[in-house]
């Protein structure tokens, strides 16, 4: 259930957020970082390994970042 929630919910929320803050790279980067952290904390809360939540968030956010200038910064940090 957690995987489905992350893989379906984050791209939906991400698209809405990215539409609103399309030109603000800092806001997009912050959202991406926050999404990964929240997903990792959510996984920890339900007794999964944190890395599982971070991995699922990375897959979900990657769908949204396909044509974004923030993608290069995320890849560099990753």
C-alpha cells in the first residue's frame, strides 16, 4: 500500500506543484528534496527501511522531473 501511495501520489502532487512554481528552481529543488525525506520518514514510521521510501520517492519524482532544469541538479547531488 505504501509503494502505491508514493508512486501514485507524489507524481500527482509534484505536477500540481511544478505547474505553480515552474520558473522557481529553488522551490522545485526544495520540493524534490522534501518529497524524498518525507517518503523516507513515512517508510520508517511504518517499520520499513528508510531507503525503501527514499527509493520509491526517487522513482516517483523522476517521472515529474523528466523535462525540468532541476533534474541536472538532482542528478549531481545524487
